[in-house]
């Protein structure tokens, strides 16, 4: 496990809240789990609020893979590209640009894709795009739910494009959670600033350590903020949160994959891999899936 120091500034309580009652309730429920955590969309919002969006570690590799395989990806007739996780789709820009030149409509999913894609009456064939290891950040259960939701919208001519991080050495995976400038740590600590604004809370970022740990059994990287001492955090209208020294708030999960795991997950929801491409170092995989016969 690797740990980085917190920033020196106290997380701000300034700014007007934007979350509705349902989102506030979802976050407060997650913060009171046995393993305290925040939903995946909270980190995405914290990134958007910050001065710098931290790029996914494998974004350049993924973009190169997509660029190299554009002829195969463009071979199918696609009328609509559905961005299942729009905030993780930057590496897919070469594909989206090429599809746009062909007249393909691009639709971004606005809600939680593990529950519903909320698609209007869009024509088929569709290409569902879920890149940037977005599948991995929903955890194992959430990933299966997402795949099941996508499969329910697909016809025989539709396809799903996945960009996935592959399993590697523990030290390498944990090191990827840190950068010399401390930008990744700052982004995760920025979750506290967001919670302060939206919940009227008084989290102090100086009292938390940023940690990255790979769980080999779950094949997952957990990123957390660990309390340096016992803390009593108050919110404006939603009660208090008491943390013991060493207790953590998990800000992200990032599952890692291998071919066997992916094939099993796809098969379980009625999909099958039709293409599997990796970079030379096998850090990242680009997968095309179709409905199983």
C-alpha cells in the first residue's frame, strides 16, 4: 500500500450545493457503510470541479489501440454510438470523430448506467462505448449490472466496446495511483471539498492521508482517504459522521481484468467477445462484444 500526505489547505465549505435530495441520501448512505465510501460519480464530479482533470494512467495506450484498430471498428454499420460512461471516453475520441464523419449520432448516457441507460428511441445498429476502464470502477457487482443493462438494450447487430485495465504486478498498480506532482492525491482529497459544499460538512483534508492499495483476492485497486486521528464531522442537515483513527473513506475502486474473467462476465449476461486486442506490454485490452447466439 502506498500513502501520500494530504494538502495543507482545509477543505472549503464555500459554494452553493447542487445535489438533489436523492443524491444527498445516496452519498450519506454510502458514508455510513461499514466500509465508508462515496459513489463513483462523486469522484468524477470532484475531478470536473478541479483545476486539472487527472488522466487515466492507460489513456495513451488505449487511444493508440483504438487508432490502430479503427478499420476493424468502423467495418460494422453503426447508426448510433452510445457513450455508456462519458467522463471516461476521452481515449475513444479518434473513433468518435471517425464515426461522426460517417454521419453516426453520438448519445451520452446521463444517469447511472448500472441502473438504466435512459436511451430515447434511437435507431439500431448501435455501438455501446465503455472505455477508460469505466467498467472496473463500478466494482465486480456493479460491472455485471452495467453489462446486463447494456445487453438488455442490444439487438443482434449491436456491439459493445470495452477498454479494460489488465492485471499486473502489485507494486506497479499501486505506483500508478501516485504522480510526482501529487495531482491524483489532490483530486481524491477534492472529494472532501465537494462533500463540504454539498452536505454543509466540515471535513478537513489535512486530517486525511491518501492511500492506494491493490487487493489481489478481489483483483482490485482501492483508493481511500484514511483518518489520521479520531474525527467528528458535522453536516448542516444530515447528522454527523464519526471516524476512528485509521478508518477510511473509499473514494474509488478500480477492478483489473484478465481474459478468463472478462469471458466469464460477458457469458453470464448473454454476450461474447468477438475481438480482443492488447498493447505489447499487455497493460490494457480493447474488447468488442456481441450478443451471444
